[in-house]
C-alpha cells in the first residue's frame, strides 16, 4: 500500500508539471557581462591549437598545447557537465607553465562539439558510451611517449573512472575533482527520480530546464557552483562571446544515462579494478553531487588519497583563491610524485 501511494503521488507530481508554459522573455545582457574575458588568465593559452575529430560519437572539438619540457608528459582534461574547454583555460595555463603538454576536449553534445538534436541547447544522449568512445579517440591523437595524467571534474571524473577501469595502463595518475559518483536529487529517492523521468519523452528537457538565457544572478555573485564571482561570470561571458557554446540543460534520456553511468563508476567491481594512483578532491558545500558517495569511492579505490575542502562548493577548480591556491599546489605535488 505504501508503494502504491508513492507511485500515485509521483504520477500526480509529474502530471502537474507537464503543462506547457508560455515562452519566457529573454533577459537583456548588460555590456559588462563579458568584461572578465579581458583578463589574461582567462584567455586562450599561448601555442594553443584547435582541432576536430569525427566518429560514431559525432564531431568532437579538442585543443592542445605541446610539452614545454620534453618528457614531462601530458595532462588530459575530462571536463564537467556543460562546461566548455574555455572554462578551464586558467587551470590548463598553470599546468602548461609547469612544462606539461595539455589536451582538452568537449564532450559530445556540449561545448564546441556536435549536438545530436536540432535543438542545440539540449544536452542529449541515450547512454554515455559515446562519451567514452570520444575520449578514447582524442587520446589516440596524443603525440609522444611520455607519461599521461588525467585531470577530471564532476561528470568527467565519473566517466574518467570508467575509462581507467577499461584502460588500466593508459594513465600514470589521475586527479578527480568532485566526482559525480552519486547525483544530488534534492531529497527525492533516486529510484523515484528515474521512474518519473522514464515516463517523459526522452528528448524533452528535464523539469526546470530551458534554452540558455543570461543569468543576472551571476553578476550579483549568486552561484551554487562557486563563491568566486569572476570565475562564475566567466561561464556567462564565454556563452555570450561564443553562442555556439550555449547550453540550456539536459534531456530526460541524458539524465537517465548519467544515473546509469554513476552507478557503474561507483560500483565496487569498477573501483576495485583500478590500480592507477588517484588524487580525489571533494567539497563540503557541494549541492550537485553526493560528497559521501565520492569519499566512499576513494576508500574503495586501491590507491586513492582524499583531499577535502569543507568550505568549497562544487566547482573547486573555479573556487575562490583561498581554496583554489591550496588545491592547485596539492595537485602539482601529486603530479610531481607520479
């Protein structure tokens, strides 16, 4: 009987949210919204080269900088959900200055990579297998025999974990920042969230999502991702500067694929199979992923060191300097040891 009531309640909530809403007026974009792009730390790296790679996953955009110190190796960026490469220029520049070559790519259906639907603002996939195939294809383009290091954030860490399990000898070491091993469903049980989502057309936006629109709250310093105003303005600025990067939200099919992939990446079978040294960073104020699930994952991994930043929000690589500087130094020390 209790299950029946829950089922009825979930259907009621779902159906009540299915009514069509009239299109909302676009928010005017103020002139100062792109000012952050003038800062050198946020600009494209020196000697940066863009390229594109086509395959079963569509067309994937990627960029590279060669090693400044021969034999130093390459750091490969596995980006987070919805984040284009441009968001990471600051971090990639710091690694390049240390002598590493860097390579970064946009996941299928986001950034400058191709979109499977005609509605470009929708992030869509029926499974994450195409994402893993794209990562494998990009890695095959790396020229050189030096060491490889993974730098992965959020969804990128989730997929990066699966990649390490599938390719145990690919990387000398990996950095996982706020891994999406468990998604935050706002208190709704995961089974219920997935059940409700599976009742909806797979190519529809998830509840609350819509095409990209300028978010004035960012200029006011309001963000659940990071407490650093300028680094959060950067997201808006790049999507104003390059409309092809714009993302509105995910579809129900993509959400279900993310749940499935998170379950795989956090499984004991996958985690216990990985021998690669792992640096894991978690955030105490994370509202996007379940920090305890990630920390349990670190305990299950054979060779994982955990660094927890209690005052940080989810986007650790874009956090305030009082948090980020220590994180970058710890990352640098970890890479030097491996």
